[in-house]
């Protein structure tokens, strides 16, 4: 086969492959529906055509004017560059890599969300996200939801028009646009179980084959929390102890714990208050007991109830303050390896953080222990306004294992009492103890070693199966309650530290992580045609315009020679 025939066949083959690729482009959605073979055929066809044209230039050289030859060469170059662009497009689709430059990393999933999605994958639970939103918002919402489907095949999404699909809207109790529903259908071993075999009727009542959760705010936290609520069958109960001047978890006020309680509910906790003397014991379904800065000491009977709860595998979060009285509560904590002496933490170095609220009585913490609660908090700072020292000691013989969670930096110290005169802190130097000062501790108690035989009583709410069946109690104590209050929970790493403590205590390992960043700004909403125009203009039109401009300059210079 001679060279002219080879060039001719190359041109014909290139044109044929280009037509095949263009056919795939025309018949399907340019963004979602074009198969890889369409891009491959188009790119390969352009390259083969360019090869044939370039090799044919020598045979045509003698019969062409110089300007014609120049134009032919430029045209061949344009075809080559177009082919390269097509191949680049193919590679970019096959090997997708994105960089999130938005404020707050809006299009990057947090560790919490990734761990929830990994949990879906591990447990083979499928989730469908149904968006009842106006069409103009679909493209922007689609970009957000794609993050979840790219991570796992367990998550699918679709859009439903509220007016054209009233049955679907009624099924999920949707009555307005802007509603997004996360749906989990009950499945077992790839087949729907008897409970999930459809909306079966039993006893005259219709049983649902799915669980769903509605939300209206397209934020990562909203989506992740909705997924979590649909896949978890049981709500974990959390009680805040009352009756001793503790911080309330409802209402408005800088010192309250309302934001903490709200975030607990997002993680599928049911939050209530507990007046222990009235209940005459900690309820058996209690997953976690919270004691937040009591102003009065607990009664002897209450101390007995709490101890019995812990001996049965209970979980306790104690948030103390310098003013928290010494007595039965602190004595109870000592039994489990935690000491909270009367003290005030003073950190002169915190003055350098004055612009963000730091002062001598508001130390900033950047040093954390090697524990599940804090292992992901490297590089984050937490503020502890008006704190006391918390120390802990392990006792392997009794099965008590402790870990310091956070401590202040060099130059910090504690004193027994303080006073303020002329805006200056005054204290007795005789009570001064140099730091660094530990501000929090986590305790794990092996009850098989800690208790005499046949003493433990595991409440129904204590799930120790995640610990290999080992019966254990867990306690977290901080020397400050303000850091978890409404005034400071949003400061630096405070929210992550307290919520990680809650989830570690409850055995929710997947939720012990760094939360999603708050969304900053609003995304630009583009309709389908607008988004396609922007894509085609930036990927194809702009590069081709640059090439054509360069070719025109090249031809002009050749003509002037």
C-alpha cells in the first residue's frame, strides 16, 4: 500500500470516527449521557484525520500557492489541537479531580459525613435523596448531591416536580417546593424483608416500608443528619441532671446548653431533663447522663443512683466549674480515677488572643491527648473560659484507664482562689501550682475488674457489644462548662471537642470526627442551558479562539514575507 492511499484511508477513517463520536453527542445529554466510547471515537477520529491531512501536505505542495499551503498547514494544526482537546476531555471525565476553592470548602465533604457514608457502605444500607425543588435550582443542587453519590453507590438522588407527581409528594408528606427528603427503604440481603415488601396492611393499619426525613436547608450538616436519622432505628436518650442549679438545655442565654442539645438532636439523640430524686434512679434506657455545672452538691441518694448507673455500664459527662462545690460529686469522680481540686486556671499567654476573646482567665488550648475524642483535632484551638484543673490517674489492677484530653501551654498555672481589684487578678501565691494544666480527662472502666463479682447490672440502654461484649463504663470530665455553652460552643474547636465527647461516650464511633464547616455565601444558580453554555465556552470556544487568532497572525506574517 503506497503512501497516498494510506493518507486517503486515514482521512476517511478519521471522518468516520468523528461522525460516530458526534452521533453519540447528538443523541444523548452532553453532560451526563455521552458514553466514553463517544468521546474516544471523536478524539481518535480527529487525530487520525489530522495525521492524514498532515502527511498529504507534501503531495499537494507542488500544486498549491504559498498562501494556500500556509492555510492548509494552519487548518491541519487546528484539527490536531481540537483532537488534543477532545482527548483531554475524555481523560478528565475518566479521571475526575476537583479542587474546592469556595469559602468554607462548601463542596468538600467533612470527615463526619464521610464516616457516615462509609457506614452506609459497610452496612449495605441504600439511601435515596429526593429533591422537590424548582427546576432552576436543580443544577446547583445536583452539584452538591453528586458529592455523596461519588463517594458511595449506596446513595442515589433524583428530582421530582411537586405538581406533576402529587402521589410521590403525598407519600413523603411534602407540600411545598424547596423540600428535600432522604429515604431509606428496609432491605435485607438484597431483598425486601416482610416488613419492607411494600406498604402492607396489618391490623387495619398501613405499615411503611421505608423511613424518611425531611429538611429544607441544603447544607452538609442537614443532609448528613437526615441520612443518620433514617438508618438508625433507635433514638439514644440523653438526660441533663437538674435540681442543683445546673445549666439548662432549653431557652435562651449565653450560659445555657441549648445549642449543644440541638446538635445532639441532629445526631439523633433524644434530650430530656432528669430530676433524680423524683425518678429514684437513672432510667434504664439512659444512653448518657450529663451534669453541667451544678451550683449545689448532689444528695447522698443521688450519688448512689449515679454510681449504680456507672457500675452497670453507664456513661457520664461532667462539666465542672471553679465554683462547683467539693463534695459527693467530686468524691464519686475520685472513685473512678478523676480528681477535680478547687482551683482557677490562669494563663498569661492567652492575652495575645485578646482580639478573639482571650485573657488570663480564658486560656486557649492547642495541645490534646492521643484519644479518639481528640485525635483529629490537631491544629485546632479550644477556649476554656474560667476553668479548674482536672487530673486523672489510671489503675490497671482495678480496670481504670484514663487519658488527659487537653491541657494549657507553658506559663500557665493554677491558684486556689482569685479576686479582682482595679481590673487586676489577685491571688495567694502560696497556692500557685505551675502548669501546663490539664483541663479534661476521659475514663474507661473495665467493670469485670472494677467491681466485685455479680455486682454489675447493665441497664438496657447500655450497649457494650461494640466493645467485644466487654462490660465497661465511660466518663468524661471537663473543668469548664462555659466552653460548651451557647456563648462559646462555636468558638474555634469547642463544638468538635464537646460533641466528640458525647458521641464517644455513647459508642457512636462514626460520629467522633470534625464537623462540616459552616457554609459561607450562596452558590450561583444556573439553569441547565446556562451551565452548558459556560462549560462549552470555557472548555472549547475560548481555546479555539486563541488558536484561530494565533493562526491568523501566522498567516499574515507569511504573506508579508
